[in-house]
């Protein structure tokens, strides 16, 4: 049985969404202050403080001496995982903001873990009709443009092993592997991926890979567009704009790595 597409809940609870986003930030990026949390969420400092205190109470966060909060026992990850993700995010964010200004659509950065992909950065456009933030959300990698780009880096054997290693409980959204391999070969050759309604109805996403200095794909950089506004004739110029933004992220990341 195929896993249903993700759609926003009819009655979204903003405080729950904020708390979950904060937990994700702490897990993937490490420590932050109340002021930094408020800025990331776009809320008052008093609201950010209450959210962090509740996360501490439930062991999702810990309060360090001074003003910083960190991931608690429930969220602990290896330190190198947080630092690598934080470095990638900080290098990408300013260039993603410029990308959003250039194309007028929301932008995302996605990383892959196994056969799943996680949004680690989202920058929303200013348009009234726009795709909202996906930061912290996890999808099957084959349902995202960024995920497809990262899966396309795997060999046929690596791809098969990644999906064969899943337990039956995790395999509710198992793709047709021969069909997926053919699609990934095309994506790898053309250097970009298009997702039309695979992760969410009414949304089209176009993405390109972001690579390190050795050419390894680290993430997928994408823009998400309401399908009513998507024009396939603009795809070449959109891919070119994405590629320029990815190039700038790669250059910035290389400089930060050398420091």
C-alpha cells in the first residue's frame, strides 16, 4: 500500500509546529539561545522561552550554563552530524534568500539519510500564494526533487541495498526499483530533478545538487512552486538560476571548510 502524500492539517496548531521545529534545529545544528530561537521561528522571545522550557521538561532539550539550550537525551545525535549540517545550513542560507528574491518562490535544502530525505533549510517567498516552510520535515527520498538528486548519486547496487535493507514496517512506500533506476539515470545525466505533486498535491519542485570540493553531492537545492504558477517553458532558466545559487553555496562552503 502506497504511503499517502503529506498535506497540512486542517487545524494546524502553531505552538506544536514551533516546538517540533525547535527540536529539529537542536538535533541537527546544536545549541542556540532564546533570541536565536525567536528569530528562527519568527516569534516573540517570551514565546521562544516558553517553548524551550517545555522541551527541557520533556527531555527534548537541556539548558546549559549561560543562555544556550542544546539537544536533550531524546534528541542526541553524534556531534559531527550536527556540525556538518550546521555548516551546510549557514553556507546555504544567504544564497537561498537571494534565490527566493530572484525567482519569487520558496526555496529548500534537503539532505538524505538512507532512503529518506530531510529539509534542513526553508526560505519562504513573500507571495500570498506560496509553498510554506518544510524545515525539519522528512519524506521518502524518491518523492522529493532533492531526494531524487541524491539517490541518483548511488550505483545500481547501492540503490538496491538501500531499499532491500528496509524492514517490512518501513516499506509501505516502496518504489518500483527498475522504474526508479531509469528515472535516476536521466536525472544524473541532466543534472536536475523535477517533482510534480509527488510529495504534496498542487506543488511542483525543481532542484539541483550541491556538491563538496571533491564533487560529492551533499544536498539538493530546490524551489517549490504552486502548480497553478508553474510554467514548463521557464524550466531551463529556472534550472540555470538554481545552478548559479548552488555554485555560490559550494564556493562559500569550500571557504568555510578551509577556515
